[in-house]
C-alpha cells in the first residue's frame, strides 16, 4: 500500500469499526422488550419508528454532504474531516444518553446530527481521488472498501458483545455507543497527527462568497438539479441511486428479517454481519485489485450488479439459518465489486478540480437513496418480512438494465 494512503485507510477503518459496532443494536432498540419503546407498542409501530430512525441519518446527510464536499474543495479535506468526526462523536454520545434514559426524541436528534456532519467517507474518497488517476482509481477505492470490510468484520462482532450483559454484567444497549464515541475521538487525534492535506496549493484561505448564500442548507436539492443537467453523469447518477436504493432495503432490514424469522439476538446478528465483512474484505481488498487490472469499471458493472440482483432474493429460501452462511458470500462479493466501480466511474467522469463537488453530489444521491427505503420497508415488513429483500433485488436489476442501455463511457 502506498504510504500516502495509510492515513486514509486507517481513518475509514476506525470510522467503519464504530459504525459496525452499533449495527447489531439498532433493530434491537426498537424490537426488543428492553429497548427504547414501551412493551405495548405493536410490531408495525416498532418497524415504522425503526424505519424513520434509520432514514433520519441519510436524510440529514442529504443536506450536509454536498456542503462538506464543496467546503473541502476550498478549505481542504483535513479540516472538514475533523468537523465531520466531531459531529459523529456528539451524535453517538446523544444516542447513548437517549438509550440510557429511554428518550426516543434525543436518539433521533443524535442520529440527525451524526447524519448532517457524516461526510467522513465522501471526504476520504475525495482525498483518494486527489492521489489517484483513472488507471488506478477503482483499485484505490477498493482499499477504502477493504477498510470498510475490516471494520465490518470486527465491529458487529464486538458490538454484539458490548450490548450483552451475559458477557459483562453492566453492558447494556448503550455501551456500544459510548465505545464508538471513544473510537471517533481517537480517530480525530490520528487525523490531526497523521493526515496530510491532499489538495496542497489549491486550498484557498478565503471561502467563496457564494457559500454564505442563505439557501446553502438546500444546496443538495440544487445539486440534484445540477446532477440532472450534467449529461455525461446524469444516467450514471441514476444507476448509483438505484443500486443504493436496492441495497439499503437489504442492509437496513435484514436485521428485522433475522429477528422475526430466526429469533436472532444482537450477538447472532453481530456474528453474521462480521462474516459478511470477511467477504467484503476479500472482494474489495483482493478480488477488486485483480479485476481492476483485467477490466475497466464499466466492464465489471456489466456482471456484478446482475449477480447481486439474483442472489438477494435467494436469501428468502432458507428456513434454517445455516444456509445463510452459504448465500451471503455471493451477496458480499457481488456488492463489493459493484459499489467501488460505480463510484470510480462517477469520479472518472468528473474533472480533477471538481472531485469534492461531484463526489459530494454523488453522496447526496446515495443519501437520498438511503433515506427512502427504510420508510417504505418500515411499513412493508409489517405486511410481509420478505418484501424488503424482494425490493432490493428488483431495484438492483432495474439499475443494471439502465446502466446497460443508457450509460456511455
């Protein structure tokens, strides 16, 4: 690994480790008897409130990410990354307090704050793009995916146990949030110490006047209009939206599926998600580096999303959890090849001095695609627990068809 990439890799690893730690807990906060909600609440109310909680992060990120991306093009990646991590620390502390006090509103506030400042990954992607060219961009983005996967291997496994009082008597659902806030504070120290600004002389000392316009908070909406106006990127942005839209149905409500069908607790959820992380690492840290040498991103996207669209519904077939361990590697491998190549293609279509802005717009599209499915799935899962996964496969298939027919590279 190029030594310039190590701080980026480690920043993402710590960030995703923290995210992975809380993954097994979120669904349990709303479905378990000792979670945030009174025991009298029916399932449909619990899944709806869970969906709103999950969607609040990408909803806030939809407005915050383009602002962070544009500011990073002006002030530099490092300053904005520090601001983003500080928001994450405060957000997790608020959620930890909310879980301890059983205050649902405070949990939503913490989630919204974390989402608005949660541009960590897009800022690192912009830094990676600064240090890459078209020939190695997909491979380097795969390093970020490998850090993502390593965080997901350790995070869910650790998180499931941090919330298990049988491991340590005083562990509760709040413990993972305290631990994650602590990790983010370590991440801030490491960024201050080891992260080298990647924009160099292009960093301006004065913010352009347009950034202070009163409508900045709605810049994501303007950026969506701009994304539509960018003819060379418009169709690719739609493909990214549909891929993300579909996979969000899977990632955010697979926990509910596991709890309802197989009676999984946070420990079992953590183990299964950690297993998925192993395969993500293999896909983006190993397979991705091999495929990047053999094929261009657009060639990989001809195959990987199609495989993903057919594998996702297969998860509905098993009636014993053992078979999930056989199916999930195909989900992880196909998605692990789809996401970094889609991001690389978006980045390749943007000029060098617009990487932060374009990847910020891309993050807004991702955030919009992540915000809607939990609201739909929160209702759909109370009708049939299979529906979110079926929606996931269908959306991915439609995105693949649009990519084949309309994206020209």
